[in-house]
């Protein structure tokens, strides 16, 4: 089965919110600012493995369509009944499991300490969970990512881990892996990459003895610094590679989106059964007739920085990084 996209013209969400405020269905902006600060300042600490197809009742509110349940549940007799992965009056909040220390790929407290950034996890045919993560080399912290990041592969028998580091997939500079499966079974990795080594002017840093700090050792030569002065492709361009299995071997990285400016794309794709692609980046939407044909990728319009996925009801959805009102009314 294929996913579908529910079109949402510009301004629809804002108009719908205003209508609900006027009807007293949701609090006004002023009332939202007076909410308890704990509720306003929730921070997502971990995205656990959650069920999807099932139902749990949300708080009693008035809904008329599944749209008012964020398509994360169904509107039943005027109330939202949420899928297990979601909660809240409008099924608008992730129903996260508690975070636990020592899970994931945790080498920060090892010797030498190693920092990681982000990860993509897939369940393989071998029954193991496979993770691909950015690893900051030479004991540097994440602030040294654009000089010291490489991509490593790790595995675990459980989704939350601990994960055991296996091998380096792509060396410095490689960052922010997003790994998805093709309809024909391949593992496809999209990532930020500079094929000539460190993406910075003064090269890879050595932070040994810093305890995982992002600053280099004071007695070593200068490192890091501004991004290298190249424009096409820029040092934070997006590449892709693919393999028949999670352990590789991976194909040679191929340029997909050249960023002549100074930003990485954070590309998040969805691949349809026919091999075509819909992808969100930090500020744009892209399409492609086939994931393997880099020349078919086309930029279509501007959007926000999101994670794109398809739920068990075959509806395309995004998780976005957005600003929200603070208790003081500031954004």
C-alpha cells in the first residue's frame, strides 16, 4: 500500500486554530502563555520504540474529524481516541517512554571519552538493531562536529541498547546519517559529507585529555576554525550511499544536494514503493523520480526543518523543530 499526502493550503492551520479558540475548544494565545511552565517547557529526551495501530482514549474534548485528532488517532463520538504512540487532547504529543541512563551508544564515560550526535536505527533481518551515528573523533565534544565528525555503525539486540560500536562507515568529514530502506531492500544512507577531510579551515582537532570538551589541547597546533572556503559543492553538502546489508559494503558517496552556502540540509526522505522520493530538508521540499537517480532530484518549495515518516495508517507525517511561546509570552 502507498501513503498519501493530505494537502494543507497556506493559512489553514492558523485559521483552524483561530476558529477553535473562538469556539472555546482550545485556550487562546494569552491563556496558553499562562499555562504551567512545566507543561510549556517539556523537552523530548528520547524517542522510544512505540506501537502504532491500536487506540487509547485522550482527554474528553470536542472533535469533528480525524484532522482535529492530528491524524494520530480517530474522532469517535466527539472525542479523540489516540494511537498508542500519541497522547494529549488532540493526539498531538508523543507518548514517550522514560529515558534511562546507559542506553543507546554511550561512550562518553569510557576512556578515552567519545561524543556522538544523532542516530538512525533500523531492525535488520539478522534480528539486531543497527545504528548509524555521528562520532566526534579525538575525544572532542559535539561543538567540534564540522572538523571532527565521522559516521560509525553499532548494533544491539534491543532497540534502546546498549549499542556496541562496530566500524567506521565514512571517515571525517561525514555527519548526520539518515538511513532508510529502499522498496527493493537496499539500505540507503543520506548524510552531510566533505570528501576532502575536515570541513574546517584548520583541520581535525585533538581534544585528548579534555574530558570530552570541544576545545583542542592548548599545546597543539590550531585546528577547526571556519568552514573551508569552497562553494560548489560546499563543505556541508548532502551525499548518499547504499548497501545490500547494514554492515556494507557501501557504495562510493554520490553528491545529491550541493549547498553552496554554509548550512547542512538535515535531509529526511520517504521512498515510495515505486522508488520515487519525497524529502524534506532544513528549508526545502525535494522530489525525485527514483532514489538512485541523483539527477532526478528537484527542489519544489520551502518548508521547515522536519523528520518525515509514514504511519501505520499510511499517512505521511512530519516531526518539526519549531519555536513556541514561553511563559513570559516570548517566542
